[in-house]
């Protein structure tokens, strides 16, 4: 159980266009979803925390007007990279937080989206 | 400021032997620790976790040890298999906060 999907898995776009990435929790409800970015040979870096029905909380240095996050339901969060530029090319990963009967939370990650901006 | 550190960027182990991946953390508020495995161009896969009230957790070939006084945890894989070759991320969190990741250790298991 606890499957998280992302769509698309990879996308190539022209500079200046916008790209939307979807993150879905398939078999559980996630009140909180997280968006990460990974540059080559670096750790996953948290971009923002997305709570269902409220505004996302962005990490320092992440432009909220450039990386639009919408968490419209308990199973779907979207990240839109607006006016993408080549430096936005990266691997974007979402995760969804699941709370179990044991009382502990575990994050489950999506498979990631490879974005290449030409 | 890196709160979770994996000081070995890479590790090579022979098939059948034990792989030991280490992780250190600085924030004493962390109370839950996780290990993830990641293949190139894929999202991380959850492997095993441990709560701060425990010092050991086993799941098949994977065992995680936690030494709170030293702020250190380790992942033991025994016996190691070629399919275990991947990047392993250590992560730490406390209630309500996102995961803090280490930079990862690339494990290579050779036949």
C-alpha cells in the first residue's frame, strides 16, 4: 500500500513556458504533501510544504510566484513551474504524508519528474 | 545548515558480505529516522525507519541501529546483493516537519 504517483515522469519544454506536475496519493489520503528538487549529485532539497485547502509554505529561497503549488484535495497536489528557464531543469519529487494506526507518520515518495527546459 | 550528514559518499561491498551505511545528525529534536533507497531517475523508496524510543529495528535483511547519545544511526544490509546497489539516503524528522535528508551514500555491491 501507500503508493504515490507523479505525472508526467519526464517533460521537455521551451524556455518561457509553464509546466504542471501532478502528485497523487493513490490509496490513502494525505493532508500534507511535500515537493522536493534534486540537482545532480546533491541531496533532495525541500521546496515547499503543501497542506490541503490552504496555502503552501515555501522554503527560504524558493520563489512562490514561480513555483505555484495547489493542494485541492486530499489525494492531489500540483506544482506548476511558471515561465520555466534552463536553470529550472531538475528532478522534482513529491511525497505524501500518511498517518497510521500506530500513530507514526511516514512519507511516501512519488517516482519523480525529470524536467528539461531548453 | 546540514542537520543530517552522511560522510561517506560511496561504499563498495562484495556480494554476500555486510553493508554498513552511516548517518549522523545534529538536531536533538529529531525523533524519527528513515532510510530511503534511490535508483537513478527514480523517486526514493522507503526502506526502514526507527523511532527514537528504540535502538534497533529489523526488517528482513535490513537493520537500522540508533545511538541517540552519539546522534548516530546506521543501516546494515546482510547479506548484500547486487540489486542493493543504489544511493541510500538517511532522513530525520520530528512531528509535523518535513524530512531532513543527508546527501546520500552510493552503495555498489559487486559479484
